[in-house]
């Protein structure tokens, strides 16, 4: 075609949409043309499913969405695996669920089934997943996602090292390694942040950093000490890594601590440019506020939570006031209305009255239809109204179920000002059916992680404390279909039914490439009251990303 | 046609016994669907003293569809557009809350009450709604100013 992409206006084989002329793209046949030449209908396939290409929205294949505009939520371009998987996963391979669990928790699960086997060669350019910095960056990214556009890892205005880890391998002394040669390694570390009167390690990464009161980092004794001072040397693609991060402190300190942690963390290495100039972290309050703000689960046309969807629907309904008028009653229901002859009981002693619709006088002996609410009308008057709105012309009560308005008719909108009611009902219709199941699975995962990583489990009372808030699971580790496929050099995963008793697990179950990160923010502090933050758990298993935040 | 009949009946009712401070008639004697109403600014509102001309339009589907009211006299009010149209937003006349048993008499009284007590959460004019919510004295001052400008002595 004459106006096929060519010449100077091209951008990767596409027409230049940034110039004066508007470019139209056909979603049907991917043809593109200038709007002033062919208008809005595709000249090739006559499709009307076309879109004017703009800088913000370029649907054409190969055209990248430009840098996230300021103010957009980070999830807008969020793909936590972007940086360690060059193969673009098929859309069908990406699964993302965000559900609300019990107790106000938010549960996000993202699964990407990579179509290519994850072997060592394909992760050449990726950051070492065993590197704690990488783990923390992931954690930080996740929190950034939760905290909304306002959140970036920033540098608080204080002296001291900007980077939590500095240039040397952090926590190398605390990392541990399990398994003999020839078997997959389990690597991991345990980070504990604490405040209060615990003394910080003087040789910790925060040397020269903030004062004792602020934040301290210390390493717990690891079960298998590895004192190698160089970067954690177990970058086996078949290994698994596990990190446990605990934050302990008095309840009123948690918020400040979180703020401190985020402030302490330097921007991720390749994100420094983007993050430059951002303000300090808003702290836990900001996190909660953004978690609870449905607007943050909304990105353009896409919503991520039921509440955000609900908000959009409410807005639409308010913009189109007539559209939330009750729908028509079914003809069958109208026909089935009982007919009565007016008598003194209905008309009173005067024996006179009027139909409220046509205001014509009625007399004893006239035939009327009676609605379930006992209001009566001329049959023609009632059916004329009911065939458009399933409400009583007087009290607005519906006359029964109808196919087009089954939800509304039962609502019985007695009060014209009951606008809030439908919203509340819709809220309750949210898809939260599987929340227990998901929470249980998460519990199972954590147990399994503890078992296989031989991390010293938390004290029993702590476990019970946590389990009280969620039901006991009978569930299993979610498995990717990929993992059932035998892969060279890999072993079938063993069902870890015994994850409740870690001591019985002698060797880590062998599995395909699997990386796990667990970040736990604990709210317990000896002798203190329960903090407002109950737990923050990040599980990052193989291709499934899990994090959950719950509040009491 | 029942609509004509009912409208005629309602017209007779309100003209013979009009709500306080209202003069009601037809714009054109041959058309019962357009009513001409002159409403006094009610006592207890900053519109007192003004005379507001309203056009009440009854659709042919009346009473199955609600009437509409337009202020022909400009009025500075959260629920009335401050323009040539003078469109009014009032709950009783909304498509989803209208019911055939509502009468024009109810509508007119509701309109009068709306001048006394605006509904800022349902506003058409956000500036006056904000003032009404946050700075009542300034709202009253502005409303009085515009009443004097448009609705008094015209």
C-alpha cells in the first residue's frame, strides 16, 4: 500500500505516531494508517475495531509502552521476573491472583510458567538469585508495589552508608549451605532487624550507620556455618535459596523500623536512575493506606481487586443515573399478579379512591391488580410501569424475580435514598471463596520451606500464635505442571507431608530449579503487646511469587 | 390518553391550591406539557426576595417518566447549573428514583425545599457546593449577591 510504513516516519517498521498526524491501528488485521488518509475504519479489512495510536497507548506489536508515566502505579509494568527471564512468557502462562484473606490480609499470587527450561545458560545475565541483595531487592520491589507510586526506596537524609549491604557481600557469614556435593544446594540466610535495647553487631553492615536506637542488624547462628568471606559460592541453578528476615521490635516501633529498613536499602543497582530524587519512605502507615486504598489496585482500564472494580462500577452508575433504575418485571410476573374487585376494605368507608398512576377515580366493584406490597392499580397502569421498572409505583418494592433483574428485584428498594445499599451488596459478592484455601497453602509452603531449609523453626508458641489466625491446612505444595516433566539432572520433588516436623527431614528434597525467599516481619516482642502488623510473608517459589500481608 | 388526563387533573389541583410562594400556569394554553412556574425565594434561604422563573416539562410518557425542571432565572445553587439551561438535579426526579405516584405538587415542594437545603453531595456546581459545605457564610453571601443580580426586580 502506498502508505505502508516507510521512509523517515518509521519507528521500527511502524508509522510515526508522535508527529502531527494521527496514526490509526487496526486490531483486526494489525494494519496501520494515517487517520487523515483513511479515517477510522480499516481500509484493508473494513474493521471498525481500530485505535488511534498515542504516545501513552500504542497497541502495535513491537512498540513498547513508554516509561511509566509519573503517578502510575508500579504494577503498571510490573513483572518481577522481567529481570531474570529473557523469554517473554506467553500471556496464557501468566497468572495473577489477588485475593483478600481473612483478617484484612491481602494475598497476591503471580505465577509465570516459563516455556523454556530454566537452565544455567539462560540465566547468564541475571543477578545471582542467591545473592541476598537480589532477594532484598525483590522484597523491596514487592513492597514498592504495595505502597503505590509514592513509594521508592529512598535515602533518608542521614549520614552513613546508603546501601544496606555496601560493596561487600552482605551476610556472607550468616549464609549457610546444605547438602553434599552432587546434590542441589540449599542456600540461605537469616536476617533479623531489631530495635530496642538489643545491641547491634559492631561489625554488621551498618557500621558507621545510624545509632543503636535506630536499627540494628544481626545474624542468628546458622545451622550450618559457612564462613566463606566471598560472595555466596553456591549459585547452582538447581539449588534453592531461602532467606528469613525477621523484624522484631515493640509494637509502636514497627512502623518506624519499616521506614528505616526501606530507607536503609539503597536503590537497586540498575534502578538508581529511576529512583533518583524520590522522597523518603512513607512508612507503615503509608503501606497500610495504600493497601487499603482501592485506587491503588487500578491501572488504567485494569483493576486488581474487587473493590477497585466496585469503585469503577459505582462511578459508572453515578454517571448514568437512569441506568441503575430497576429493570423491567417479567411479563409472566405481571400477568400473574392477582386481580381483585375493589371493596370497602380496600377503599375505606367512602367507597371512593383513585389509581395512583392515572389518578382516575375508582369505585367499589372496579377491578384492579394487587401487587405483593398490597398496593393496587388499574391493570393497564400497573403493567405499563412494571414492564419498564420492576417496582411498585408507590413504594418501589419489586413484584418478584425476573430474569433481567433477579438481583435487583430482591433488593426491594423501599427507600429512594438507598444508594449505599447496592454497593454494599456488591461488595459482599466479591470473589473471596478460595481465600481459606490460599491461606492454607501459604501456611503449608512456609512449613515446607522451614523443613527443607532446616531453618530452626520458630518457637512452638510462635507457630501456634500464627496458626490461630488461619486454619490448619491439609493442602500441598502447589506444583507447576512443568515440574512434573523429567528434566535432565533434576529429581522429582518429594511431597513434603512431614513439613510439620522438620527434624525428620534429613536431606532437602530434590527438585527442579527452585528458589525461595521468605521474608517475615514478626510483631512479637517479649513482654510487649501485639503490634498492629501481624505478619508480612514473602514466599518466592520457583516461578510462583507469593506475598501476603495481614493485619489483625 | 391517561397522561393528558392526569396532567390536567394535577394542573387543576396545583392552580386551585398552589404551594405557598408559587404562581403556576401553562407556557402555552394548548400544551399541558410545559408549565410556567414563578417561585419566590423561600424564607430561610439566601434566595429570599428573588423571583425565579421555572419551566417544568412533562414528558409524553408522564407519569411513567419523570418531569424535568429548568431554572429560567439564573440561580447560584449547588444543584442547579449556573447557565442558560438552569438544569436542576433533585432526587425525586431522577430516573432511578422516580415513581409514578409522585405528583407535581410533591416535585414543586421538593424544589422549594432544595433552595432552603441544598444537597452538596449531589451537586452540579462544585464551587457553590464546596462553599456550602465548608464556608456557609460565604456561600450565603454569594447566593444573595447572585439573587440580587438575577432574581430581584427583574
